[in-house]
C-alpha cells in the first residue's frame, strides 16, 4: 500500500513525532522549574504542575502510538488494525495518522481504559 496518500500520512507521522518530542522537552523543562520541595500547598503552581504532568503523560502516549504506526510502516502493515487485521478507515487515518487500531477495536479498548479517555480527547482535540 504505497500510494500517495500513505506517503503523505507517513510524512505527517514524522512531523507529528517531532512536534510531540518538542512538547515533551518543553513539559519536562517546565516540571524541572516547577519542582520545589518547599512549595506551598495553595500555590497555583501546583495546579499548573498537575496539568503539565498530565500533558506530559499524554504526549508520551502519543509518541508511543506514533512509533507503533511507524513500525507498522516498516513491516508494511500500516493502516491495518493490530487486533482484528481489518483495514483502518481512511477517514480515521486522516484525523489520527498514528492509529494502529480500527474504530471498533479502539472503542473497545477505550471502554476498558475509560479513565484515560477524557484527558486523551482534550489533547487530541487541541
Ligand atoms: Zn480492529
């Protein structure tokens, strides 16, 4: 499956990977500045730190999925669901080029990991 569309998506994956890696560096730098053992409990910095930790966690998860998708590119299985082996809908790959699961398998997985879902959609919608 080496048509123009998949070439564009693979480029998009590399681009996103660089962007997310930059985000991770930025969040890590913010956290280093933010970590203060004498921090007052009412300090608004604490909230910011909590948000940054959540964003960092999401960014790391995103890097993981991008890397998985890129690994699939190498094995020629990009665009094929890891669980059921069906082709992932092109519309889905357009929005999330890092998808390694079809909509049906992904929603089953998200139902299992329900507590991560809210934070994940916030980041993806940005
Ligand atoms: Zn599937």
